[in-house]
């Protein structure tokens, strides 16, 4: 039996695929890009001066697809790692967060079942929190603060500054604000409230999360 000595090179992969991990990652990215392009094929791209709803997701999909092709090329040209065992937790929560976002932002109906459109106001935090639980190190406090910070930024960027026609909040929410307020005024108010909520949660709970835990090393000292 051969022994791998210190300083010696690891055994090379046999066959044309030299980096199975890069091959799997490249195939996944290309598949995701193809799916995104398929789903946005009927949307208007617009121009740089008047961006349509397909502009950002379509070019992001193209970028992801090109990255996947680069990984596929590297899998045949450069030695890499073998595929390792992985848990289903990550893919399940990531796919679940995407589905939850898609079903809640515009609403969904199937037969007698109908889910109202809740807009980015609800779909954004829901997708962020669910996606965050893809890792075992996820903490609800950090995810809530991230969701309440990132969602209003996206609301103002896409709904206010770029004027993209995406649902931002449920229409029933407008009844809670003065009748003479415009849609953008309601959007800005909701974004400000969410940002304030993130700040309040951060300040109120910053001293409650557990500190570092001392762990005994191999020498027996703590």
C-alpha cells in the first residue's frame, strides 16, 4: 500500500474530469441561469434609461451562466477536489426560500386555493429568513435584522429610484396611511419603518446574545 508522504502531491483524478466539484458547480450554475432566462423570456427588458422588469434578472442570469461555463472549463483543465458528502438542509431551505418569495410577491392561485400578493414588503424578509436557515449556524436575531435592513433598501432602489413595476406592498396596506399619500410616499414610509425596526432590534438585543465559549485545548488547559 502506497503512503502519501509530506510534501508529495495528491493523486490526480483519472479520466477527462480533473475537478469533479467544479464540474458539479458549473452544471448547477448553468442550469439556474437557463431557468432564469426561461422564466423571464416574456418580460420586457427595456433600456438603460427605462429599465424593464427583465433587465436585472436577465443580465444576472447571463453572468451566472458565464460563471458556470468558466467552472465547467476549469473542471477539465485544472486539478480540483472530489465531490464530498453534503447535507440536504442547504438546498432544501434555499429552494424553499425561492419558492416562498415567488409565491408571495405576486400571489398565486391553484384551483380553490388562492394566495394574495403580499409584495416585496413581506416576500423579501420571508425569503431572506428562510434562506438564512440553510446553514446550521443561522440565528434568528441576525436574520431578522438583515431582512429588515436589506428589504427596505431593495424597495427604495427598485420601486422608487428605478421605477420597476414590481409589487412592493399589499394594496390593502395603503388604507393605513392618509388618503392623499402617493404610492411612493407609502413605499418610503414602509421602508423607513422597517429600517427603524432593524435598528431597534439591534440596539435592544445586542447585549443578549451569548459571548464566546472557552474550550479546553489538547493540553488540558482552559
